[in-house]
C-alpha cells in the first residue's frame, strides 16, 4: 500500500497514475490482487468516460511491425500491377512531406543539405491529363443520347477529391502516404491516386493505364443514378428547350390523377403530352412539383437514363473496346437534338 | 501463492475492438453492407492487408504457430503476395494473430494451443473477410437506386380507364381468386375435351339436341 501511495504522489496526471499503479500490480511478487483489479477497472473506465486525456495519434509506421519496402511490394501485388519501387516511393510522397523535411533541416541548422526527394505533383499532372479525356470518351461510348453537360457532370463527380480519395483508401493507400499529417486529407489521397495513374502511363503505356482506369475508377459509377449525379436544375425549362430544338413548340402538361386535395396527403400526377402522346409522367404533393417531376421523367426517357438502359461494361468486357471513336464532344443542352433515326421511337407514347 | 495473472480487458489496444461478434440481442450490431461493392467488377482486391503473428519460441502453447511458420507461412505469402506477414517472437507469451484490413479495422485473435491446421483455417477465414464488423443485416441487399419505380403513390399501376368510370364498378370490384376452383377446372377440361369417362347425369335438353 505504501508503494501505491508513493506512486500516487509521484504521478503527474491520471493516465500516469494508472500506468504506475498497473505496473505495481502486475509486477508485485504476489501477483495481481482481486481488489486492485476491480479498482483499476473502475478507474480505467472513468478515465475513458469523462476525465479522459486523448491518446496522442500515432502513424502506423511508428509500430515495430512495419516494413515500408514490403508494404510497397504488397501494394502493387494487391492490384496485380508491377510498379517499380522507386516510382511507388515518388507516388506516395506528397509535396507537404518534402517541405516539412526541409523545414526540419533548417531548424537543425543544416539547410545546405537539400532533401533530394521528388514529390508526386508531376506524376499527378500526367495522370489527370490521361484521366479526363479517357473518362469522357468512356462515358460517351455508353451514354449515346445525352448532352455534353451530363458527360462533364459525371466526369467531375468521378474526378472529385471525395470519390478519388475513397477509391485510394479502399486499395490501401492511406497508411503508405508520406505527408505532413498523420491522417492524410482527401486532397492528398486523390493526388496520390492520380500520381499512380501517371506512373502507370510512364512505365506501362497508355493501353495498360486504360485497363487500370476501367477497373478501379469507372467501376465507381456502377449502380449510380446518372440523373442524380448530374442534378439537372429546372427540368421543365430544359424540356421545353429540347422540344423546341426538335421543332416541337407545344407540349401539354395535363393532370392525370389527383387525390386528397387540401390535405397533407395530397398527391397529384401530371403527364407531359406531345401530339396527344404521353412522353413522361411524375407525381408530387403539389401540382408544380408534379409538373417538374413529369418533365424530369420525360427528359430521363429521352436521354435514355432509365435503370434498364444505362448499361456500362467493366473489366475484361471493356478492355478491347475502342473508346477513341467516341472522343468527339456532344452538343450542349441548348442545342441538343434527338437522334434523327429513332426520333419517332424516342417520342413514342408510354403505354 | 502465485495465482493466474488475468490480463485486464483494457490491456488490449483499442483498435482491436473494432470487429464485434454478433453478441447477444441487446448489444447486437445491425446495419447494411458497407464494403466497396464495386470490388471485383473490374479487379478483385483482397481486403486483408497485413497479418502479425506473435509467438514464443519455447512455449508449448505456441507449438502450432511454430509448425505453421516452419511449413506453411512461406506458401501463404507466395500465394497471397498482397498480404504482408510479420512474425514477432515474444518470450513466454501466448501466441496471437492480428489481422489488419484496408478499411482501417483490425482483429486480434488468440491462438493458444491451436494446431497448425486450425491456424491455417482461421487465417483463410480472416483473408476472405472484408474487415467489416460481423453484424446482422437489416436487408440482404444494398443499392444506390433507392427505388426503380420511383416514389410510391396511390395510383401506381392503376389502369387509366378508372379515370372515367363511376365507382363502384362491377369489373373492378369483382373478386378474383388466386387459384382456380375445382368447378372452374372441370368446366375447362370439359371444354377442351380432355375429360372422358364421366357420367353426365343432368344433361339438359339443349345439349341432347
């Protein structure tokens, strides 16, 4: 007991106290005593619950079982790619890491010795230059009836930092990144993934990189609603524009059904008619919402973005498709027209 | 007397708690699949990223682990080069295995007195997991399209002629049973001519003619 009290007096804070008392208990000759266990357990949970001092965050590399070389090797094997180790080291080195190292050197008083490490910004630029046109031509190949705004919206979604960072963390980049923070931000992770694609471009060539992009980045749009990603504002204005471009000046929104008017359960159903043919319908709690939804539905049918008709190909099925044939930009929404061949088919009424 | 030293529960690092078992009903985890569901559409990425074995070089409880390391660990890392294997000999300690996954979770497991084949099976089990905590699925599917038909409304699948009919309507209100009744079936069979050897007792005059 005397030793415990001595320890209590010497302890700086509660965590230190706990550590010292646990040490005392576990190392005492008589072993751990039952009453000490209970007390310590209560003390531990109290420390966890309200007077807790947060554990300092530590990077995974500070643990003993960490070998950066073999981690890098495993990384490339995991993706069934053959990156060279030097290239991978460059890919995972962020700009902030190099700056931090340089500052540390200055503080230590040896600014002459420059850190000769490259960062991944050059490779990332190469990667972006490959990603942008390839993603767009891939989307154009499978979405043949949409305006250019849709293509660029989906492209921006796929190239956003959140999506790229998610992909990067799911293939195991997070702990390998060298940057100034312990947990790399989304920007840093996305930069690393772009750099990896740049590295593939440099080492393996264009065709191989395309396979990588199909497998890891474009699979992200599987099961996504393209119209929702696009988030087209003011559907009815867009619909009237599109119809005008096709030489149809008049369309008629008609109230198909209604129920529970002037109640909180009101439901209206509006259909869009062209030449007495129903081209889309939607429902909502007010007439204006239902009208907007009907226009949205009509556009979805025109752009062929219904779940049954957005069918992408991934993996081996998509490797041998020539996406270069679809590199030409589509017309914008203001000038967009239905394809001549199947105009009749696309504007057919819905039974 | 030197008693059995029970390691207190808090001695286990916090990140080893992340994978829960099903547990009893009160503490049961439930939810949806959160694994990268696009995994395998293009290329499959094994979600196990590293394994650490801690074992004793002399202890009896680590015998199985030692045998496993002698015979199988090299084969394992040849077959699965995407998994980093670390071996940590620790004197007079119970053998354990820590598996770390790509989603940041890790799982601590005791290998005390396990045989070589048992360890192989457990390692294979850990390798094929996604790193998600074991939980009861509220639904067995997960989709980014919440509803393919759109939000439900009371007019879904209602034929359009109902717009202009007065209700109650005989055609709409008639009871349609799921299965055909015996009488209906017999009548149909009689119509087809597949019904033979049956005595017609109440044959009306019209039929006779």
